[in-house]
C-alpha cells in the first residue's frame, strides 16, 4: 500500500481507504463488516471514512466497536455532519457542530477524529459562524483537521477568504471514470490552497467493476439487489453507463488489470487525489481494491479510457 499526504495536513493516508456509506451498520451484517475492517488493516489501509448520517449513527457505532482495541494512532478517522439526524438536528450551525461532533465521538468511542467534514454546504447558516465553530472544534482537539464534501467553487473560495478562518485540508467529491464534474474547477482551486481530494464512489457503487451487464438482471448479493443499499443506484445503473463499462473491458484486459483496478488507478492518476474511498460488502473486495494502490496507467491507456467514456 502506498500513502499520500492529505493536502496541507500532517496526515498520511492510504491511497485506498475504507468507506461506510450504506454498508456498515445497515446493509452489511456486523460479522462481514468486521471482516472488511480487518481486511483493510491487513492490506495497509489506514484511512476510514464515515458520517453521522450513515445509518443515522449506526455506521459510526459499528466502527466504534470494530476499531476498539486497535491503537488510535494506527488509523486516520474521518466523519462528517450536515444531513438531518432529526427534524431539527441538521446543518452546520455552531450549536450543531458542537452537538454532532460530541455525539460522533461518543459513537466512535474516541476523543478525537482526524478529519471533521461538512457533508454539504449549509446555505441556512452564515458561513462565518460555521468556520468559527470548526475552528473551535480544532482548538478543542476534538477534530484534528477539517474538510468539506461537494462544495461549489464559489463556496470554497468564500470560506478561504474569511480572515483567520480554520484551514480546510480536504475536499470529498464524487469522482470516477464516469463522474468527472469536479475535475475542471474544484481540483485546481483546492490544489492551490493545500486542500487534497478524497474521492467517493470511485467504483460508481460497483458498476465500474464490470459485474453488472447490459440486458441482464443484477447478480444476486450485489448492492443493486439490496433493499437497504440500492436506493441511490438507479441514476447510475443504466444502459449508457453499462455500455461505457463494456468499452472499458478490453482496455482493462490490455492493461492486464481487473476493471476495479483500472477504475481505482484512474482516479489515483491525479496527484490532487490523496485517497480513493471505496465501500465493501466483503473482505475479498477490500483486498482486491487495496491491491490497486501503486498501479500506473500509461498515457495510451488513459487516452483509450477517455475515448471509451466520451
Ligand atoms: N461525501 C459524500 O457525499 C459521499 C457519498 C457517498 C459515499 N461517500 C463515501 O465514499 C465511500 C464509497 O462509496 P461507495 O460505497 O458508493 O463506493 P464504491 O467504492 O464505488 O462502491 C462500493 C460497492 O461496490 C461493490 N464493490 C466494491 N469493491 C468491489 C470489487 N472489488 N468487486 C466487486 N464489487 C465491489 C460493493 O458493493 P456490493 O458488494 O454490495 O455490490 C461495495 O459496497 C462511502 O462508503 C462513503 O464513505 C461519500
């Protein structure tokens, strides 16, 4: 496993990290979840991403139990807030940042997270209030560094322009061979300001592994067939994307890689990307995905990939 520095922070994160959206505490049973966490550590993954909203606290609670007994300094732990935990508990106000951070720490069984992220931008709270509260969280030692997810360039710039504001070190965008909208603006803006990218759904929820086929029902035991986990797939699992995957198959074969490795090596080709956050429902997937670290795609292969998905 190779490691990269996360933006201007002192965090060194594994190129492949383990996410927990829809899986831990929700669609994947605890025994399989624990096996995934063990497989992550076995393969050198040191970076785990979660959020208070995943399973309404259940993913954090699962991780609190699964990580118990491991040296706290042996992994980098990231969580987030923003989405409604109750009708009134939502957003990025000072009160919510204080309250949700404490609740996350309690569920995670730790007294600090390495990275505390704003899961989305909160248009209902003055940005200065959010930034001040994030600064307090860092000063208190409960959050070592701060980040955001899916903020627009103007929102990022507005935060950077606040004098004395705490410093963001990470951006968490959706990014994969078939989801590139943040590449032109967010990547260069962040790079200029010491903000690294930790990218989500790099396998497009499994679609880029090639296991879903045009004209065939989704295979049993996949996210697309899970009542708990399929809710966000319909927008992506369509003939257009499956045709792109079909055009990627011979390219992966030419590269001597699995499609999953091709997809992960593709996001990691960008130096702005510190880590690809991958979800998993079984430990074999974690091991396979971790082995994508360090794989390099030639310029010819990159051109072929661009043409395949154009
Ligand atoms: N900031 C945000 O707004 C946001 C949004 C979404 C996600 N995230 C973060 O990003 C993480 C990753 O998102 P994701 O789970 O959608 O990403 P993903 O890595 O693109 O998809 C993961 C899913 O693909 C399947 N899979 C993984 N490896 C495989 C392999 N080698 N072969 C075959 N199937 C494989 C598994 O599903 P099955 O086995 O069930 O098919 C797995 O749960 C999340 O856990 C979360 O931490 C953040």
